[in-house]
């Protein structure tokens, strides 16, 4: 259903921004069902050990509630997401992609500083406690090629479909999408869900240890 709905949007609108906004909203709704006790924000992430740097913005950051005493910039309105989050409260950061083949390029993107001259890879800000994820609707490369390249560069990637272009038909590009995962027990969407649950579980376990040691 998700792939069919996304394909309908993808083939209907001419501006990519609308497609990205739709996909982000749909994936966020799924994650809220899977992890109801967690908060979701479209945000940048900060690490107090790197005070001059911030990550790039991630479409969906999975995090715990933000204590008011941290004095972070507020949500636009109540129950909406925060624009800036401390790394310690986050377990996963997700970027949603429509058609995408180059996770290695994404992994090389640098963090931000005030003058936008930072050379530190943004994934260094997230490592090792925040799981960085690319949620990709379709790729023109084989699924395992994209997944392997992502893994080699410190990213988890999940590719729902394989896209094939067939040239122009009546002035429009004709594309067919084939769902990935038919030959294995767990399709990519379920693997994505499991990855998020694992990230949330690791965060919870780590903080339970900290709480016990603090007693």
C-alpha cells in the first residue's frame, strides 16, 4: 500500500518538494504506531562534546521527551517536533528518499558550523549511539548494492522497490516499480521497523544501566 500510494503521488506532481513532504509525513505516521512512547521531530542534532557543530537536518529523529530545563528552541506549537535535539535523547535519525542510489554521497556530507565551513562528517556527531538510516522508496540499482554501500559508510539503508525506466510514453517517462523482498522472509519495511525497535531498545538498555549505576 505504501509503495502504491507513493507511486501515485510521484507520478502526479511535478515538484519534488511535495513528494518529499508526503513521504516524510507517511513514514512518521508509521513510526508513531511502532514506537508510541517516543517523540518524533524534523531536526538537527547536537553533541555537547562538539559545541561548534550541528548535524544536518534529518527528516525524522526518534527521541525521548525534551526536559524544559535544557532550554532548547521550542516546537512551533505544542506536540510538534523540536528543531534542535541533544544527541543523548536520540536513538535514530532517518532521511526519507524517493528514488536514490548513492548512500555513499550522503554519508560524506559534512556537519554545519556557523560559517558553514565545517569539515567534520555529520555522521561523527551521531556516532555511536544514534542509528543513521536512509529510508528509500526505490532505487535503479539492485537493493543489496545500495544496502551494502550504505553499510560500508556507516548507514543503515532500506529500499522498498526497484525502479526501471522505460523512456517516454506520450511525453511522460514510464516507470515500473518491483517490490523488493519477495525472496526472503522479511520485506524491507519490516526490516526498517525492526531496526528502529532495536535502536530504541539499545537506548533504553543503556539508560537503564546509567540509572542503576547512579543509585
